C-alpha cells in the first residue's frame, strides 16, 4: 500500500486524465464490506446452524465447554473439505502444461485423496493412479494431486470422481489416451450399514483406449495391475 505522506510516493499519486493513479483511485472497502466476505459469512452461518441442529438433536448441551465452539470449528472444517466447488482445472494448473518430449506412457501412482460421500456426508478416502499417453502436451506431475482435490473436495461419489479426473486431464492436455483407477474405503460402509471394515471399492474410467496399439494397451494396463 502506498503512503501519500512519504516523499517518494507523492509522485505516484499525481492526478492523471483518468483520475488519481494511486491506490486511492477507488474508495477502499473494508474486508467486511466485500461481496466475497459476505458470501463466506453466509456459508459459515449456514454450516454453524447445521452443526447446532445436530448437537441439539442429542441430549447433549451446546453450553458444554467441549461443544460450545464446535459449530464454528465444524464450519471451518467443512469450508476446507468443500473448497473444490470454487476451483477449476485451469485455475489450479496455471502454467503447468508443457510440450511433450515423445509420446511415451506417463503414470502417477497412488496419489492419496480424501473426499465426502454425497449420500451420507461421511468421508471416503484412498488413492488414485493415473496413466496417459501424451499427444503433444504433458502436465507437470505435481498438478495431478491438485486436479484430484478439485473434485475430491466436494460432495462426491467415487464413480463420478474417477470420471471427472479423466475428463479434466483430457480437457487440459488432450492426451491420446488416459485412464484413472481409484481404490477407496468408505466410512458409510465401515461405521454403519453393512459395517464391513476391510472392504474397499475400485473404480476405473478411461478415454481414448481405442487409439492405442495392443502393445500400448498392455503397458497401460500393467500400471494398474501393479497398483497396491
Ligand atoms: Zn455413503
């Protein structure tokens, strides 16, 4: 922020044909006045209300020390876990698309993720393996975990999460073929319902497999058969 009272900044605040060139051109809004803050506040109030309702549905007391600040903490945690709604692949990848050096198979294995099942609002988590044959672009390897989080940090089902990661990769770098496999455990199955603690769910989705030779298909499938 420029300070008009310091001599070196006075020139920067001279009037121009468009008005003042300095930071005082627009009236400065306090954080509380911005649209973004008001929307954020509204979401937090809604989430806090939801947490209060859950606690009120039990014989427990919102006045109890351990619970009194729980609605605020719940809102903060949910805001974090659902932040994917505000992100797009283009936003998170930024400058992370590069020219491909040859079209060899690229795979990133066992990227961990945490998501929330849309049927019970309970966590499911596990790992994602992604493999693709580039056309003429590749993605920086660190971008895959970010792409996964865009879709994992929403209310989700594992099947759609798998497809959305494939589609986002396809949109960003248009590879010849891309395949994603997710292995996940679901708390809604482990803690309730069928109560099967050792079960896991595997989902797969692919685009462009018909463009691959039999040898390339074998190599791609080998990546997934090695997955834990
Ligand atoms: Zn569920």
